[in-house]
C-alpha cells in the first residue's frame, strides 16, 4: 500500500467511527427520551392528511400516550397507566426508570414549609415524595401547604420551585 492509500484508509476509518459514534449517541438519546410523538414523527403534510390536526390537545396527548403504552417492547398489557401523568397512582415521573413525558408537576406540599436544610424531604398532596439532591440550605417564612412545581431539567434532573420563593432546588423522587 502506498502512503496515500494508507492515509485515505485511516481517514475513511476515522469518518466511519465518527458516524457510528454519532449514530450510537442518537440512538441512546432517543432511548432516553423513550418516545417521539406523532407530531415529531410525521411531516406536517402527513399529520394534516391523516386528519390528526382535528384532534384537541387532550385527544392528541391521549393518542400519543396510548401508542407509547402499546409500542413494541412494552410489557404485556402495556404501560399506559404508568405513563399517564393524570393517573397519580401510576405517575412515574421523576423515577430513574421512567421514560415517558417529562412534564411539570404542580401540587402542594403537605403541611408546614419553612425552607430546606440539606436533607429535606418533601411530601406532596398528590402522594409523591421527593428529597433534596443538593446540600443547599434556605430559610423561609413559615407557610402551610404552599404550591410547588417540580420541573424537568437537563439529563434526568428535576427541580422544585415553591410559589413565592425565587430559588429552585434539584430534587430526586423517593416515592
């Protein structure tokens, strides 16, 4: 082999490795998201021609949830209840093994709130229990049952915001 051919072969191998790495990363990211909706999968023309634009947001969400729960790889009987955020008993948002919709959760803290201390556990009215994932401390005026929003963040992180407090806190789901 000539030097030129060897260099071309190495370059082609490097390009192939790069493409395979990007493909593997894309597949990993798609698996982490778990599901792409009909709107993401279809072109605007396909979506319109199939009549899906006639559905309300709630109807379209229900259809996407049904497809997610009955997709290939779903356990026998589907995972519909576990992926339906409206079903609080089956609401798995925040758990490491959940790959459904990462939508915000709005509810109230059960009982008295006066800040967090580095190890605070938050029991919510919807039955969920979250704990601090950071060691930050914050003192706050004592309040009863304040409204709380838990928002999805980057790389499976979730952040708690309490109505009237201008700080957010990274949390993990316990129950």
